[in-house]
C-alpha cells in the first residue's frame, strides 16, 4: 500500500505498522460518526442545563409577586422627622394627617437613700413588684390586670446593695436595677422597663429580717407604696414619674403608654422622638409601590432573558445555515408554549378593569419579549392594589368583613365559594357560683387555688394579701396572678377574669375545642370567698360550617375546605353570627401559576427537563456501548490481520532462506 514503510526481518515488511494503519482506516468512519453524535448529545445536555438555569432564574424573580401582602404595603412619612417618624401596614388607609407631639412617655424610676458601702448587709426577706396606675389626686394605686406581680426572695447571699441589684435584674420581671452615685452616696434605682402611667411601681417588702415590713430599716428601706407616707412603706423617692405620651392627631387628643403609638390611625405606627407644643407636622400615608414595581421589572427582565435563551437554543440562522443546539426540540417548544400561554391569560374571578398582565401595562412585543409601561402599572397599583396583587399571586377575598382569607394549597381550585356557619367558635371558661362567704380582705387563709387552662396545669396561684376596693379589683388581681404563673406563661396560656353580677368568670383567650378552664385545687375558705370548686368549666367550640356546600374542618376560628374544589381553602371566621356569611372568592394569579408550572418542569423526579435530560444521557450511554462494540470488532480484526501477515511473513522468510541457500550452492559449484 502507498505510504506504508517496510523494514525488518523475514519479509522485510513492518507488519505491526501495516496492521495498525489498516485497522484505523477500517474503524475511522464509525468512530467519527459516534464522536459527532456524542458531541451533539453533550451539547444538548449542556443546553438543557442552560434552559433549566434560565427557568430557575425566572421563577426566582416571582418570589416578590406571589405574596399578596407585598401589593398591600403602604409607606408613611413625616414632614418633621425630628418630632416623629411613622410606618404603615397593609391595613392602613391612604391620607394626610396633622400630628402634634405634646409630651413623651416616661418610665417610672425610684431611688433609695444614699449608702456608702454597696457590699454592706441590708437585710433579707421578700420584695414584691406590682405595676399599676397611681392617682395623685385620690392617692390611690390601681394594679394593672394585664401584668402579673412578681416576688423575689432576698437571702443571705444577696442581701447587699449589689446583691439586691443582681437579684432583681436576674429575675427578668420588667424592672431593672442599677446603682448610681450622685455625689452624696450610692443609691439603688429601680426602673420599670416599660413606660406609661399604668407602669408605676409599687414595691412591697415581706418577711423583713428586722421584723418590720414598712419601716425605714432592713430590707423595707426599699419598699415603695405611693399611697403611704415616708417611713411607713414609702421609703424610696420618685425620680421620674410614670407618664403617658400626649399628642393630637387631626386635632383629637391621644395618649399612649409608650412613644410608639399604634391604633390612633388604623394600621399606622407613629414613633415619637421629641415634643413641640403648637408645632404640628404633616403625616402622609400612601401606597408603597416601589418594591412591587421593582419586582415587576425584575419579572419582565428575567422572562426576557428566558425568551432570549429559548431563541438562541432553538432558532435557525439562515445566513450562516446553522441551527440552534435545541432546534426542533419538542420539550423546549412545549415549555415555551406553556409559559407564553400563561403570560397572556386572563385571571379568573377578578372584576373590574384589571384582570391580566396586559391590563396593568405588561405587553408582548413582536419578538416575543415583554414590555412594561411603568405609568400604567403605577396607575393600577394606586387604583386597585388588591386586583393587581391577585393578577400575580394566589389570593382570596371575602364579602364578609369578619371573614378573612388565610391560605390555600396547591389543590385549591379557582372559584367563588359560599360560606355557611353552623357553629361560631367559642372560648372555654369556668364560671363560679355566687360566693357564700364573700370578703374583700384577702389573707393567707383564702388566697390560693390552682387551674388547668387549655391542658396546661398551673402551679399554686396566690393572690396578694390585702383589702380590695371591689370584686372588680379582685378580678383584676386574679387575672394578673393567673397570667403571671410561670407554667401557664411557658405554655402560652392567657385568661381574662371578670365579675359577672354575682360570680367570677375565668375565660381562656383561645378559641376552639382545645380551649378549656378547670379548677384543680382550692381550699375551703377560698372556695367560699370566690364560689370556686374543683371541676371543669364549659369547653370552647371549634367553628363549624360548610364551604361551597361541603362540610369543612374547623379548628378554633379557622375553617378549612376538606373536599371538592375548595379543598385547602382556609378562612378565619370571627364574630358569633351563624348562617350565611357571604362568599369567599379565590383565584390563582399569573406568577403563582407560572411558579407552580416551572416547579413541575424542574421536578427532579417527573419534570420534563429531567425526562429530556435522562433521554440524552441514555443516548450518551448507548454511544459508549457502541464504542465498546466497535473497539471489540477492531481488536478482533487486528488479530486476524496480524495472523495473516505473520503467516505470509513466515512463508516469505522461508522462501528467502531457500533462495539464499541455492545461491550459495550455485556459487560453490561454479567455483569448483
């Protein structure tokens, strides 16, 4: 063969080189075909990864559009931020208000007499801290029922200034203790951690080691009853009076326990920073469209990136006669068609002018990309942010003001569903009987009882021993002590205690069948005084009713669709009204539907991207198998060629040997 170099022993032919070239020449077309096919499949695999990444980026861009609350956000601003700043929640209304800050709230502070040695022994006993309101005109102190009193035991290890300070701070009871040297000596200062007139402090000393709980010696040096006189239970001095903030909103007088004022304007929180009587500042509450607009712009941008990716992978360049890597790929074409279909869809169950992307300024251009008209979007957000939100996200709306859409599941279908309530949610409660030995003087014989609330057992609850002004005051003390029980607090339990005509009622703050109150222990005198006996009260009830005519599942005030199209639709039902409660309209917006669709595309188990990738990988594995077959065939061919050429080489070598022998013989004969 031309180009084959011969040399060597025997026949002089390079058998190994000749065989190698023959085998390579035979296998080259098949190997090239497999290389070309594998390169194409590898390119398709990479292209699917690019498509997957672009889809994932587009899905991520929807995160700010699938949460309905983002479309309802508001902003609040002040024309004088030195006086106050403000924030607004989704429940606020837009508007302009005049706010004048007259006085700031203050936390109560009281200080002891001066001590020279902060480590000297003071005394032992107990210190009970109670929060309430002091009326200087009537000289009365009314405890705050929402805050429990707390008792700290001062033992031999913490009976000094420094020890008492550490004991109070470690107790974490809403009071901070510090030692201040004012030049005349060291003073122990107690401060309420919460401001407001209702957070005035009352400090009562018990079991004082000097035998007197109110005199100005021993531990009672730190007693403070604002209604008493110095040396008789009022042995600390007030340095800062507890005070509510005072302001006017649109000319109406407002007070607040803190400098953070909520509720004066529904949904708006005003943060007071300084006061300036006679100098109001304007508060503007308006739609916060910036975040939504940014999210929509990102949505449009990421979709256009996806459209560009699809175009690059699947188009045909006529000028260069070259097709994209995924030209004609059915999977990519199907994904592209489904996404485009959702972008142009009209969202169900939306009334009015906003029901599609096109209606809020997002249009499709001739090249298939999206274009955003920012002014049209801004107008839609200002006119009907709820509708714009529902164009993008999954959401519901109730025709009853006391029914609130809470959530849905992927199985919930679009629709308008009738809501009918057969049982309103109720709270569990325990109602005592009329007391048989009523007294307003509480002492160590009639002040203890135990409860179980919502399945959580309390410890022994002890009321403060003193004479109360009324049964209503006793109810306040009872509520404070129950809610202050450590076990109940840990269990997240709260109660409300009232005196109803002739008996006490303890009601759980929770709703539903898990809401229960029972008395588990009470001594004879306490039972006679409050009308309590060991036993259970009336359990709460879960809300019950139907959604779309189908029986729904109730839990507390939450009612959830259990079957049919409304399955997973959850609403909160407040109020005691039963019967027809209007309709709840639910729909899935474009972003919600697209996000679900893309999740299905990208699903690692059954997604179309995964399936197509698996097909390509199968093709690559098939090529590897074919390579093995080709290599085996070429290996067999090489052996065959080697066998044949070696046999030929052996014959030629034998003939050459015979020829040499004969030549030698002829030469010998010739010379003779």
